[in-house]
C-alpha cells in the first residue's frame, strides 16, 4: 500500500487571501505557495483531531501549536523541518492579525525547535572536475547540452529552477553574464567563466534540435533549454536524473550528487579561494547574509589548515 497523504482542506478564504498576499507582495513562486499550503493543511488536519474545525478559529491558540510541535517531534520529524512548519504558521497568523481577522497572534510566545547546525554537503574540486570531464565525453547535441548545463551550474551556483528555466534573453550580448530572476522576482547579474561561455556557444549551435514541434513553427522557444515537457523547458526532475547518471560514470555515489550539492560546491570552492562573503551572497541570490554564512565552515577549515601548517608549535612549518 502507498503512503497515505494528508487531505488538504484549509479554510479557503483566509488561506487563499494569505497565498494571494505572498504572490502579490513577495512574488512567491508556485513551489513556495504549494509548500505553505501543505504546511497549513497539515496543521489544520492536526487541529481537527483536537476538535478545532477551522485554522482561523479563535480557540486555535498557543497551547494547540505547542501540541502540534510535540506531535511532529513524536513522529520523528527533524527539528529543521518542524521549524519550517512553525515559520509557515507564524507568517499566516501574523497576516491574520495584521488584516484584523484575528484579535491576536498565538505564535508570538512559541519558541522554534532547536535545530543543530547542518553543514552543506559539497563535492571536492577533483570530484567536480571528474563530473565535467565525463560530461565532455558525451557526443552529439545531448553532450553539448549536458556540458552547458554543468558548466553554467558550477560557474554560477544557480538554483536548479533558475537553471532549467533560464530564458534565452538572460544571456548578455557578449555572452559573459547571465541576468537571473530569482526568488521573489529579484534580478541579479552573475558572471560566467570562460569554460561556461564556450559551452553555451557550442550548445546554442545545436539548440534547435531540442525545440518541440509546436515551437519550431511558432518563432521558437524563449527558453535556453527548451523541451517537449509541459512547461516548455527541461524539468528539474529530468536534470536531476541526468546528473545521477553522470555521477555513476564519474565513479561517484549518485546519492552524493544533486543540483543543490553542485550549488553548495560552487559556494564552498569560491570561499576556499578567497571570495568575499558579500560577493558570494550576491551571486547566490540570498536576501540575508546569514543564509550565506552556512558556507563559512570552509573558512573554518582554511584557518585550521593555516594554523597546522604555519604555527611554530604545530610541527608543520
């Protein structure tokens, strides 16, 4: 039997208003909206088991939210995931209070679950080189597209949704920069490496063969990586699958390789080579520097190596 899924039955009006606000004021992406809807629906389902019929009912209070967090902990949910669920509730009830749909915000007195510091998983520079070398061994148009995808990802650290959905117009006229629209609709300029620029030019010469039939007769596709998929461009799932296959070719465990791991690798390697944290924040499209600071583990490792190799008492000088 398949795993039973929670029925999504949030109050249509208030949650709908909340999601509309996220779209209009914050430019939230479809995946973000689905995540909020799922989290609110899960809490709603729990509240109903306790006799609370609606998420916006006045008797949905802090004690119920604490009970929900305990329920998540008892289910073995990771503290970081539970904290994300609480964040969705905080934003929803803050919205309800601001819109005067509730007289209070019950999440104010709730402490977030304590989550340990999770260091990002990343590949070594040698391992990334092996992936790129294996990609270069692929022949034909598929090979040129694969090399372009890999070189862009490792040169820019784009999120996978940003990569596969890149508009053709994102590439600057000189081919040296990408203008990327990230989370919240914010644009940022990301420089390309020489190998990435060369890979893009080689791929663009064969790009037409990836156009769906409808696009070939209608002025082409606006996407850099067009596909016959419903949305008109290469899907995240398909790219992740291609990456797993490439990992096997490179004698790497496919469980260690994903688009996000390559994003982490990009950031970690840049910091290891002395890139400024603020510059890295801009390239990654982080709105808050604290998000970028998860990569300072690389700086910590550099300091340890520096002390081990240069301190007079370390024996490594």
